[in-house]
């Protein structure tokens, strides 16, 4: 898994060459259905959307979707149960598109982007994110995102990111708690997901300023069993900066990871890649095999058997 994750910059370069040809004329909102690694791209993009943008992780679709909604189903395998259920409902109402490597979704949807097969969905983020970002930006549906700067930062800082990630992984003690503001809150979620799946460890993510209205009080008790990771921008809002500074004084062990670059999208992807690297380095440090997701596979098998027995 480590070698695959290290190739992220090259995957991004390849993914940016992919084109989506699809009309968005008349679209007034965007909804993306996906789960896990297939949904995180939508979490990131929504921060830059000019239109109302909804991420759906469920079997149900919101009642307000209509014929002016662009509904994008993202499922790496093409067989994700929740996403397929939402897609079938949205197909009757919305303008639909799919991003997948195959499966049932590919068979059902004519408008689609087929991406490379035989990857773990969480390791296919470049293909799930960049063609969609490029397409939406080309159609003037996103605020300023600089894909070229993003690629430049990833390619020119490869060794630096690997060194930083390995250092962070070696510094994590106990349960990691990851914090971010704005788009960095979505990157914090990605860090948590990757630590869950790759390092097989408990981790949690929190968003500022919301967590300061509840989670903060938890630190009245002993916080020795946690490592707090702050995902930060050097030019972040002064109010957010003050909150992080207060949290540094109150919380236990704190690791701050600062983004680089000028564009907010580029900054976010820089920290996303570091987080992915941290998760596989942490797996190696703890002697854990990162790639298998045995419990997730067992759950899917259990649900399939239960569905058959019920029918």
C-alpha cells in the first residue's frame, strides 16, 4: 500500500488528463452520492462550489432534489449498496452521471467516467477527485481552484511530504484526534478514515469552530491517551488562529501540520497526501498490514446473506 500511496502525484497527473463530456445546462444544484473513499472527493469539492452542493451517505436521497439537480454517483467498485440505492431513486428525477471503475453502476448509467480498475477505493482518490474537479471548474461551477499549482506542489515536494508523514506517524501516541477548519475539516475526515482503514486504529475528526462549543469541555478530564493533530493554514482567519492557539494550551499532545501553496485547493490536497502517507507509515510502524479490510468485507458478506434469507 505504501508504494501505491507514494505514486499519488503521478496518479493526479494521469487523472488530470481525463475528460468528462457532459452538459450541465440548466443545473441549479449538485448532489453526490458515495461512501467512504468514494465520497471524500465530494466533501472536498463542496467547499468550492458556486451552487448548492450536497453529499449523500445514505440509502435515501433528499426530498428537494429535482430535474435541475446534477446527481453524481461515485462508487469505485460500482456495486456500493447505498450509492446504487440512491442512484436508482435519483435517476427518476435528476440529471445523472457516474464515476466508477465498473460494476452495476457502469451497466446502468450511460453518462459515466470509467477509471482504472483493481485498486483499493481509498487509494483511487486521484481518479475520483481530479476529473470531477476539472469538469466542474471547466463549466464555471467552482470558485477558483488551481489544479496546475496542486500538481506542481505534489510533484516538487514528494520527499518532503514523505519525511513529514513518517515523522508524524512515529509521533502518534494513543488515539489520534484530527482537527480542521473549512476545507481542512474534510481533510481531517480523510485523515481519520485512512488511519481507520490502513492503520486499523481508532481515530476521530473534528471541525472548527463547532468543536469549541462541545468537544472542548472534554479536556477538563485527563487527556494523556490522545495525540491531537491540527491541520492548519499559515494565512487562516485570525479568529480561527486564536482558537487553535487556545486549544494548544488546553489540549494534551499536539502536532501541527501546516499546508503550503497559494490556492486553497492545492493546500488541501497537500495535507490530504500527507495524511494518506501517515496512515500507511503508522501501519508499518505498528506491524499492521494496511491493504486488507477484513471486517468491512465480513460486513458486506453478512448483509448480502441476510438480504437473501429475508427475501
